[in-house]
């Protein structure tokens, strides 16, 4: 059976990673959450004082890129976790602080170039499900299946808010809603690789779809192409 490439893009907090992982597990494919890579670069920049509320030293970030090594390693439950220079940062990259700075970091072309090269290398044999913002448009423009996921900002913020509360974060719903909409705004309007519906992508609005139905729908779309 041939191994296809599945690209899942879309707005923030639409459940892209969840369904991408489900599909990859079912099909025995590699799963890559490309957003985790941008988040890890952001964590690095925050720790080095390269970005803060008051400044963003792009040149320093570009000069530091060679010092950033990103890898995914599976934990005991077979879930891929993000490592930044051999440190497991899976938890640290999911905070609201990282979410607040990740979109400006992701506008930097040199950052994108480095990450896109690594993502293409991971997918060069096919048999991969990758989710992000530019997967169907830039990383794998020839992917056999391209999906663009969206949902209303309110629904997306509610999902994200619940997730963050479950992790024990103390934040308000308004902060989460603001972050979700602000990230979409920056991601969709940046010059390099903006978030857009890739050519040939199937658009799914999952505001009112349950996860299980969505998974089966995407699985069928994948099977039709294998
Ligand atoms: O997918 P996630 O919400 O974790 O992504 C975090 C951020 O990383 C996005 O808001 C976007 O700014 C950036 N990103 C990107 N290109 C990708 C994946 C993520 O620019 N392929």
C-alpha cells in the first residue's frame, strides 16, 4: 500500500494536532506537530531575552539559529514530545506566555526556512501527517490530502481555555480569546507563508462536529487516496 502525505492546516485551536495524531496512529504514519517547533524556538528566544513585551531582537534570533536543535522523541506512551537542545520542553512550550510570542517569531523568514527544511526532511519518504499553518502551501505542496480546519473564534477559545485550566494555568477566558484571534490575525497577514487555504485543500468547519465524526471523515478521505 502506498504511503501518502497528509497536510492539516488551519486556525489556532481547531484540534488539528489531535486529529492529525489520531490519523497517524491509525495509519501507522509519522505525526509531526509543526507548531511545537515554532513554540520551541519561541521558548529559546524568551529564555535568551531575545523577545519580551517591550522588544524583539530579530538579528540576534537569526544569529542564534545555529544554536537551536529541535528533535521529537517518543515518551513511554508513544507520544512524540518536543526537545530543545536535548531538553524535554513539551510542557513549557504550551503556556500562554509562549502562545503570546510565537506568532511574531514565526514571521521571521530565516526561522521558517530552517524549520521547513527539517519538516521536509522528516516527510521525504511519505507516510506522514503534519499539522500547522503552511504545510499544504509550502512544506508539502504536493501532499495527496490537504485539509484546512476552522471553527468560530468563540468555540476555539473555549476549547483552548478548558485545556489550559486542566493543566492548572490561571488565566481568564478573555485572555485566551484575545490570544487565539490575535495569532490568527498575525499568521494570516505575515508576508512569508501566510496562513491560507492551500490549493486543493478541503475546508472543514468543525464548530459543531464532534471529534469522532471528524476523525472518521478524514480517515475516509485518506483511504480514498491510498
Ligand atoms: O499549531 P500551534 O497553534 O501550536 O502553532 C503555534 C504558532 O506557530 C502559530 O500560531 C503560528 O504562528 C506558528 N506556526 C507557523 N507555521 C506552522 C505551524 C505553526 O507559523 N506550520
